[in-house]
């Protein structure tokens, strides 16, 4: 990442800001249904400031200076949008932004999954130390392991063929394989044309067992290369689809507290760490339950209740918990639930994102976090 000194005394283009944001919150981490990235604005135009908020509401847009960028967590255009006419609420916001040279950029589920991301910021606000990802995203390319059995004298030719087809690449290393010599046995049946042995007679042959990995997308190419190079009429081989390994990114985090505390104290800690909302902080569980490790998920997290129940934690903090999923969880798990407002759970991310930009651009690009509460719930009665 480029340091702030590179930008001292020069204007910063929107494209440069996008480059930094995409590096911090890679778009490939976004869910397939999501809409992330630049919503409006010219990447070649300069940006004079950045305002960070959870939601692009009218009040937040009003405080974004001309030629400023609004970095929002939640997409403005996502569900059921087929017009941005100025006569519609969302269209009116976009028109106001565009007329004054302001831009809008969204980092949503890609910011949820990134490391650090939304849930890291939530854990940090609680003073908790992140240890693991609650729902890891698979990393890397889908891989196959090929196990090929070939006569010893033909092993090098088969290796060379599958390597040329794209197998055997591990990081910066090519032609990677593993092998061991054993004995292959087969009985050619009527109609066979064996390269070795005779029909009706059991044959035992010294063979190499060759193991290589290859991207699953190259399966047809590797198979064709194997068949072309193998001396047998019917080569013996196995193909195993390898399980994806976690890449350190994904939704939610597992974190440890600085010291054990009863659940009631942890709930109070949550209330003190997050901005106040009419939703408040709700919890289920024994008040004296000792809490040392917690799962956290910024935003709606009831889809991860099973993950939290199996994570070896005493409490799970998230937002938007519905009655029935929470009720079912409490019937089968002793993991306490803490439910907060969706906006409050994601607000700590704003400071994290602002710090990413401040570290990259320094004084060349003023960055601020909007203190407007965009939580839609504004009135509560206890």
C-alpha cells in the first residue's frame, strides 16, 4: 500500500481511494447477492474528503462536502431497484450527490468477511482479542489430487505430460509430485489389448504411484494428457476433490476476553462499548455464567447460531435475532445470546475503515466518521 507521503501536496483521485478500499475489503469476498463498489462518481476525478457511515441516508449525504466521497457499509441500491429517477427517495439522493461532484462507494459483505473487517472492529470495541473466524470462507482454487499408477519405466513420461497440462503447481513451485514404487496386478479379459501381459493371465508389474495436485478446472485437460502418455489401454488412477482450506477470512469472529467475567458484566460491557440505541442490549442466559470466550458477528447473525453453539464459546453477540431461532437455540445450547441493534453492531467498522484511508493518504485526504445515528428505530418504550 502506498504511504501518505506519496500524496502530500497533491490531489487524490477517486480511483486511488478505490484501490486502497478494494485491497482492504476485496470485492471477491462479497456474497453473490450483494452489491458493492462504486455507486456513483468518476474514478478519474479528484476527491477532497471522505465521510464514513453505516448507511447513506439523506442526513448523512447532507454532511458530505462537495467533491467528497461517502463510504457506506450498507448498499443504497440492492433490492428491487429499477430506477434512479429523482422522484424516488434513493434516486433523489444519487442526483444530489452527482450534481455536486460527490461520490458514493459501498463495502458491505466484503467488509464483513475481510480481515480485519466488521466483526474484528466489533471485537476490538469490546476489548476482546480475535482468535479465529466463526464462519470461514474457503480460500484458494478448488483443487484435485490425482493418484496415478504407471509402470516404472513410463513414470517420467506421465509426470511430464500432466505437468504440461497444468498439474503439479504449488505456490511458486512447479513439477511437484510424490511417488512410491509398488506392485500392480491385473487380469486382461477377452477383448482387451494389453500393453503388458496376455489375455487370461494375471500380470504383476512394478509400478510407480504418482500423486499430483491440479486445479479442478483443468480436470479434462489433465485426464487427456494422462491417457495420451500412459502405456496402458486402461490406465489406473483416482481423482480426489480436496477440501478447501480456510483463508483467515469469513463472517464473524471468535475472541477471548481480557479476563473472565459473569454474563451480566459482559452484557454491561457491550452496552458501554457500543452507541446507545432504542433497541438497547438484550441477552439470554444465566446472569452469573462465567464468560471467557465469545463469538461476535456484526449485523444480522442468526444464520450462524449453529456455528456459535459449536465454537467453544460461552456467549454470542450479534444483531437482529428473531424470536424463533433464538428460542430454538436456547433449548439446545448453553451459549448465551446477546442481541444489539444492527447499526450499533456495525458502527465500530466506520472507525476501522477511516483508519485504513488515513494510513494510506495521511493529510492529503481528510477522513471523518459521521456521528449521525442511522439506526431506523428512533422511539422505544420499556
